[in-house]
C-alpha cells in the first residue's frame, strides 16, 4: 500500500509539472501573424507625398532681375521639397497683368504674382508701397519694409487679398521718360503719359499738370511708338528691359517714387502644402531674399549706363522740390485716414 501511495503521488507531481510547462509555453507564444516586440506597420505620422505646380506671373521680361530671381526661387523650392512642389514662371505678362494675376490666384487659376502698389485696389495700406516722395532713399525704404510698418502692410495683404508675401524686391526710383526734356511741372502742360492702375499715381500726376492714362505695361511700347502716349514713368531697369529708349529720347530724373514689390503666393495655395513643404518654401524664400538684394546691387547701376550707350539722354536737371510741392496736396488729399497716418509715420522715420 505504501509503495502504491508513492507511485500515485509521483504521477500527480509529473502531471502538474507538465501542465505548468504547457501553460508557460502558451503564455510566451505571440498571436499568430505578429512579430514579437515589433509594432504593426503604419504611416508612422509621415506626411503626404505631394505633386504640385504653382504658376507665377510678372511683368518683367526674360532677362529682368525679377525673372532671374523667380527662377532661382523656383529652383530652390524644387530642391528643398524633393520635387514635390515645382514653380513655373511666366514673365512678360504672359499670364496676364498684375490685376489679372491676383484675380486668377483668388480663383485658383494661378498661384503666385510679383506685385506692389496695385494691390491698394484691395488693401489700403498697399498704397504706401509707392507714394510720391514718401521715401528719401533705399536705406529709408528698407528700414520701413523690414520694420513694424512693413509687418502691418503684410498682415493686411493676407487678410484683405489672401496673399502671403514670401520675399521682396526694392525698386530703383521711378523716372519720367519723354521725347523732350521735362525739368519742372510747368513743362508737362497736359503731357499724355502712361501710369499703372494706381489711383494715387493718377491724381498726383494730374496735380503736377500731366494727363495720365492707365494702361497695361505690355501695351506701353506700342502706345509710345504710335504717339498715343508722349511718355511714361518707371525705374531704369524697366525702361531698359522694355527698350523704351527706342521710342523715348529722354529719361528725366524726377525720382518721384521709391518703392518695393513682393513675390506673393495665395494663402489658400500655401495652406494646402504639407508642413514640411511649407517650411521648405519659407527657407527658399529667405535665401532668395539675399539673392535678390545682391542681384539688385549688381544690376541696377548697369541699366542707366546701358541706356546712355543706346543713345538715351539723361536729364538730371530736374527740380524735384517743385514736383514734390506740386504733388503733395493730391497725395495728402487722396490718402484716407489710415493711409495718411502710415504716410506720416514713414516720413517721420526718414528724418
């Protein structure tokens, strides 16, 4: 009996050990189809891979510094986004004029534009991007663009037009071209001249004695050639790139406007980018700003010299104080309360 009890006890112990071993093995085994210690594959938070093309329109020609800069920006963007975003540049108003381009951006038919004071048609503060005799020189202008006033203007462009500034171009001062020297407002006397679609420019030149006419930039050469116009006003770079020396004998250094333009993208288009592509665009824009500033310094001095070589006469004997005095009442009378406050702050900053 004693031997039988020992045998029974041994059998029970053996069965218990077997059960424990089997249970442990079952607990260690992972569910079928999974790998121990490795999570199931997923997107891991990775962003969408995009394939987007932006259209950028502007009025400069193929060799103009705005176009060279825009192409540089496009190259940087493509590189920094790994080809997920490309930008096609349309110079020579081939995508339409500035107003057309802005309307197209709002409708989704275009994406970027290089624009300046024309935007005052939507945003009041944009008028200060080019006000007759508001800025003393380029240093004064840059301090405004990169300061508090510039921030206010950019915020309104975003809010009122839905455009996001990426980088900016300073502009050489605007000068009046003609086929006879014009040195004072008295020399105008109904002078038929083209101005861009900027109401303030129209009023200022009327006050000075001219007969300003709004016209798309692409139509100006023909207008001058056919004597529909007697003159126009633009910086030396655009006078040069448009070959106005072929239809205008004089460049009169009125230097009536120092201004700047932005390269802008639609806020909607920008918001559709992934976060990493947005960051890439802003990084490309910062690098392009340096490129644009350096290119301006290199190029702008050449244009006047080349125009002289082409036979254009430079009238430097211009009474700028007389033009300033003639335009001042129209400028101050045209500006609304918000614009006038900004104008006074800009003038004060230049003292």
